[in-house]
């Protein structure tokens, strides 16, 4: 702490306690997203995890007006799928005399070590103002500064 100021901006209610130790691979770490009954934490009233994301659409030429859009947000909670999980993403792009909507599901978790993961996302915006845009991006690492939780 500098000058006796607590610079930790993460409130205690955001932190999660660890339960039993697990191996670092995604298949094992995703056990924390499901109960033995198959219910997710969100179905039991406790939040699972989400990912921040940001990106830009690919360029589109609209009557000689080449442009793209930016977007950012936070994904929905984890949805168990096979031996991994996905997230729903729904957002709007920035405004360039029009905007587009994005509604897509992420791919499965991609392990980036130390119990952390990201998701790949690829899709197409809504058709607005006579065109749409393709996009692809990876989500940010879930809680990158906090220890692994379950």
C-alpha cells in the first residue's frame, strides 16, 4: 500500500474461496461450473463466471464509405457444454451514422495455463444500413489478477 491507501479495487464480495484442489486443465477446472446434480451455479442462485470482451468488426465498403465498428462488453455466465462450457454474448457496436447488433455464442474454453482460459468468438453482425460486418476475437481472461476460484 502506498501512503496507507488500499489500492486493491476488487471488493471482498467479488473474491471466491477455493474448495478442493484440481488439476490445471480445462476439463477438470470446469467441474466447478457444475454440481453433481448437473445444475450450474447460476441455476442454484450463485454466479458462475463471465468474460470481458472487446473488438472491432472487419472493414465494410458501404457505397465508397469504408468503415468498421468497435464493441465491448461482458459475456453471460458459463453454460456447461460437453467437457467445457460456452458463454452467450449480446451487444451493440459503436455508432457510425448507424450501429449493428451482435448476438453469438463463444467457442469452448481455451486453456491459457494457471487455471485460466479464454474463448474464441467468430460471427456476423446484424444487417443494418444496407450491410453487415464479420468479426472475430478472443475474450479476455476471466479475473486475470485474482487467484483461481471455484
